[in-house]
């Protein structure tokens, strides 16, 4: 247990080992560890972000689904209303058309009646004249008696 | 080798010493050195007569071997390091590095890129040197003896030269950073004006503070040395028992040392960090 040059030798060895460790051992190992730490942290935050994104997407999808349902419901509603309107309108139209047709028919009948009456009247007037000629044995001057004949015809 | 138990113990506690013997020195076998020269000591007396001009070849050899093993292993991993999934070896290295990094983070708050690798070096190196202790006490010395080496002590931390060698390194760093961070006047003020802040008490303060400073490397070195040396002595004593009885004490003592070995490495590292932290802080 003598103290001797070993002391100095050991100190020198110590200094060299520490220098080597500071320069060639410590930096690469800690750098790699830090890099891995960063990588893991990034991975974790990416996973967090992804799950957040997923949640948001699900929420959005649910919202869209809800909206679509609402829209389709309102569309159906509108369509129903419109259909009812159309049916109502067509009913109205049909009634109006029918009435119009009836009116026309009535007007036509009326006209025909008037025409027939007129024709009958003329006919009757002619017949009356013919009868009167027979009775009088003379021809009736149509011109001279037209006023009277017209009056007669109008009375018929 | 030795015959009596006392000789056996003394033999196992003697380092392999290569040193300078002066001219006219009478060797163990009665021969006289014709001129001064370097040689291996053949007896404990010769080793101690060599004085300061001697080297413990075993201590230095094994400690450098352990240091090279540590740096080789860590450098091997450092060149192949991956940021992806690490292999078993890289995992081991990273666990150690992270352990030291956390120690330094907790104990050392100034910014100094030297402290963490310094602590790593101290921890792993001392751990490896201490682990040598678990090799049965007679194995390596027997091999060395067969190769013609009289003494061979493989655990460097049972040699105060090794522990003091490291603690002096730490001590120089403490002085260096104290001067660097606080400046010459700041450091002088810390030594002179504490703990009693009065000019008349400067001598008292100086004595106290310098004592505190000097005690740091001594406590570092002696704690490690004392624990390892005492453990080694007990291992040697157990080795003196009859063969059939050795395991009853050897096994528990070795298991106990599985705790002591990393603990002593940890304490040396932790105290180094604490001492250097206090060198960086103004009091």
C-alpha cells in the first residue's frame, strides 16, 4: 500500500478516459436518444391529432346526415303540398272547363232554337201568304205587303 | 506463494510493483544492486523501499483494461447507434446513460457539458474495476505466479493509488471550475469570508474552508478504497478456511458485494456531481 507513481498514472488514465467519453461516447448516444424521444413524441401527438380528427369527422358526418334527413323531409313535405295544389288546381280547371262546355252547349242550343224558330216563322209566313193567295186568288205583292208580313212573322 | 495465513494475507494484499532500486541496495536473495535501475519487487520490503519511483503494474494494467473495455463497449454502441428500436446492447448502454443523465439533471443545475460524461466515466469505470472483486481471490494470482510474477492484485480500487488518482482528478476539476465560474477573487472570497463574514475571522475561515475543500477528494478516495479493501481482506480470510466450508461464507459475502460494488461506484459518482455542482454555485 505504498503511494507511488501509480497515483499519477491513474490520474492521467482518468483524464484520458474522461476526454474520450466527452468527445466520442456521450454525444452520439445522447443525440440518438433525443432523436428517438422526439420521434416518439411526434408519433404520439400525431396519434392524438388523428383521433381528434376522427372525432371531428364523425361529428361532421352525423351533422351532415341529420341535415340531409331534414332536407329530404322538407322536400317530401313540399312535394306533397305541391301535389295537393296541382290536384286542387286541376280539379278547379276541370270544373271550370265543364261549366264552360255546358255554357257553350246551352248557348248553341239556344241559338239553334232561335234559328229553328226563325226558319219556322219564315216558313209559316210563306205558308200564310200562300194560303192567303189561295184565299184571295190573287198574288200578293210581296213588296207591298212585306211590312205587314214582317209584322205577322214577328207576331208568330 | 505463501505458507502461513499471515503471509498468505500479506501476499494477496501486495501489488505487483515495478520500481527503481538504488545502487548498493541489498536484494531479497542477498545480491547487491551494482547500479540503480528499474526492476520488479520480489518482496514487500523491496516494494516499499522503492518509494515514490515505482508503479503498481497490476493496478494500472487492470484499471486501464477496464477503462478501455468501458470506452470500447460504449464507443462500439455509439458508432452503431440507431434512433429506431435499439438492440440489447444499445439498450444497456442507453439505460446507463439515462441513469447518469438523470443523476446529473437532479444534482447539477449549471450548464456544463463535461459533467455528465465525466460522471458516466467514473460510474462505469469504477463499477467495472469493482466487479473484478467477484473473481475468486486465488485465480488470477495463481496464473500470474505460474507466469513468474510474484504478486498480482487485480482489483484496482483496493489500491489507494487508484482511488486517489481519480479523486485528485475530480479535485483538480473542482478547483478549475471554482476559479472559472467565480473568478479568482470570488473563489478567494468564498474561502476567506465564509462561514464568518467578518474580516477579523478571515484566518479562521481560510482554515475551515480549505479543510472542507481538501477533505472532498480524501473522503472520495478513502471511502471507495476502504470499502473495497475491507471486502477484499474478508474474501482473503474466507479463502483461508478449509475448502468444504468456504462457500458458507463466500457466497453470502459475494452476494452482499453485488450490492456494495454498484453502491460504491454510485456514491463516488454522486459525490463528484455534488462537489462539482457546489463548485459552480455561488454560496
